[in-house]
C-alpha cells in the first residue's frame, strides 16, 4: 500500500504533460476509426490538414474524437495521425476525449489554402489542460 501511494505521488508530481510526435513517427489511424471517409480522400485543389495525437501517459487510456466543422471525422489514439483534405477557406477543428479522461471539447481555426499543409497536435500541458494547437513537429 505504501508503494502504491508513493508511485501515485510520483505521477502527480511529474507534470504528466504529453510530448509532440513527428509526422513521420505518428502512425496512420486504422480505417475502422475513420467516420468520414470523404474528407480523408485526396482531392484536387484541396488543402491538407494533419492532426496528430501526442505521446505520453496523460490521457493515454482514452481515444480522442476529432471533428471538422462540427462533423465527426475520426477517433485518435496516442501517437496516431489523420490526414484531411479540405476545401479552401476557414474551418473549425474540434477535439474531445472519450471516457474518464480529463478535458472538454477544444477548438482551433484552420485557414486552408490549396496545396498547403497545416499541422495540429492534440495533447495535455504540464498543468493538465487539454489542448488542440498548431505544431511545427
């Protein structure tokens, strides 16, 4: 019992933030967890949006649902990515964790330009806040 309390304290004090995953290191999401196949099919004149889920312990017990303009796209696990092909213009990307994981829906704007790639990551900060943000990784 004493070791369980000690181990739990270690995890609470360790920050628990997640780490970005490089696009090449992230696995493609399995097709059975893609809800909108249309937006994941390459189309001419579309912009590319890559959404990745961070690695790390925090939130790893839950899937994260990704939405595009309010429509469900896919459920991501840690170290996974989904590639979207969107029409040009301003769109809203949303994410929410499933199950008992902390965090509510978070959203970010995406200004899509034909032929350009936008990259975003979903994860947790050092203070446990759930994030959806642009990334260079």
